[in-house]
C-alpha cells in the first residue's frame, strides 16, 4: 500500500522553525468566574477540528474495542487516542507507517492523539497509584518467563532513557525522549505527547523533585527532535508533573508553559482520593490560566463522570480514560445515579428477570432498540460479544452527551446549573 503523503519522512532534513506552521486553539466562551475556569473552544488539527471540552476514547491498539471507527464518530467524538508504547511493540510503528500512518491503518479520518509511552513504561516498575495505595507490590507475574504477556519489567532508568523487557516476546527494548517522538512521528498522529517520567505516588518530595527536573530535561530533548524531524502539522503536548506538591506543580506549569510546546497535559500522580486530585488539578490550571491561557489543557487518564464535570469547571479542555470501554467489557454500564458512581453492574443476578430498559431517554443503540437489563445481563454474564459491544456504545454515548452538555452550557452561560443537574442525577 502506498504511504500517505501526509505521513512524515524521518529521513528528511531538519526544517527551519519558520516552515513549521502551528494550528490555533480558538476559545469561544469562558466560565462565569475565576473559580470556574471552564472554556469552550476548538483545537484545529491537520485532520479536522476538535470541539472542547471533550473526552477522548482510547483506541489503545489502533481500535476502540468492539466498535468501528464510523460508529465512534457517530456517537459524537472528534478524536481518539492511540498508545505509543503498545503500537511500538505490536504491530510496530514502522509497519503502521508502511500502511500510510495510523489514520489510514485503522480507518479513522479524524484527529488522533498518541501518548508518549511514559506511563506504561513506568507502571511496569512502580505499578499504578491504585497498586500503591492498596499495598500491591509490583505487577502480578512481573518475573514470569519470557514469552508470557506478564513478564514485562523495567531494567534501568537512566538519563538517556528507560530499558525494559517487552511483554510481547521478552526482548530488551529502550525508550528515550527521541525514540518516543520518532514513534509518534512515524504513526503520523495529529497530537504527540512528550516522554516523561511518571512519578510514583508513595515517594518522598525529594524524589519527586528530581524526577520532575528530569522530565523537563526530556521535554527539551523531545521538542528538539520534533522540530528537526517531525511533520510541521503535528502538535506537541508538554507534560506537567510534580506529584502532590503545590510548589512543584506550579514550577512545572511555569516551565512547560514557557517551552515551545503547543499544548499542555497534566499527568503523574494526582493523589490518593478525589479531593486531593481536584486540589492538584486546581493548582495546575490556576497556574496555567496565568502562564499559558491560550494553550489547550489535557488531563491524562481521568474519565469518571464527576471528574469530568469538576475538571471542566477547573479549566480542563480534554480528557482521556479507559473507564467507559473497560467497565463495559466487564458488564458495567453508566447510568444517572451519582450515589453509585454513575454505574450499575448488569452481571449481578438481580438483573436476570428485569424488564427495565437500560436507561430511559438514552439514544444509544442499546437503549434505542429497547433491549432490557435482563437481556443485557444474559449477554454480559456469558461474555457474549454483542453484550460488550452494546455496553461500550452505551457508555461512550453517555460520556459524549455529558461533554456535549457541558460545552453547550459554557457557551450559553449556564455551566453552574448544568453541573448541578448532572451531579443531582439528571440524564445527560
């Protein structure tokens, strides 16, 4: 298959900065006051506009699981996220470039963002925040024999980058700032994220400070490589680290805001509970509101309904998270019930005889066709693909409508009312 002419050529000579056009973030409306920094806007990309605030579904391995690309777009999404780490290992970024880039490879015509791979790499060594809080040491099966999916592990973290063992075949691999940007350039995505050290939760302030400083050095290396080799239309997100420390977060915001990146992502450990997470996000967006008001802000890995509402109020423009699609495959669907975290587990036996609709008034395929909770219970309990597919469509539709409603409310000047109604359990 011929290569998409829009896909980057990594062998091309460096281009002068003047020849590297940048797309604009256009803010259309803002929230009511400084305590609610919400804004509605549009991020212009080479593959079309992204209306914000919005949620980004995960197409981790070049697919939003169980759905066709056109179905994802029909649910109301402008953009999806591909995973640099997984695509680098399987099927490989060079193969995807051979097929014309990730857009053509997966059949998605809209914008794509790729993460840097940093979270996945460092999770192999530290686990997730949930692992740390719950006292789980390392990843289950971390030392399993090569050839199993669970033997992946970090071998070393150095200034140059990170050496690790691939979960695919046990081979030794190396990921550096330059490698991460090279992979993302080869994928030809619209938005690339710089490589960072994803700081663990339960570490001392001194470690977090040193780690954040390394992330800033890696930021400069990522931007330098990108300016010399990547396509001019590929936008770059810098990452704000700093753990749960106010001064480190604010300093990181200042460094990233002053850099040559086009947009800013907030990442790393955000705390042990929601109140702490909101506090960390508040520190970050308050500083970014002063230092980089015209750059888009992305909150990495967050997607619960209450977190989306609060994040929008605090000035986050885009979010990504595995939650809606992951819980769908495990039989859990989103419903307007805040006391139950906006979700219900349809695999529970009590739904076997239920004639209730999944969600009254929801226009998703599962609800529009009148499928009962009893039928979906049967499908999901027995791991039928149709059930997982319907639950995925429903959950993504629920999230898409939540974000669309928040966006309209910002434009109409009624965000506080919209947020209150959602928190009270109104269907999006």
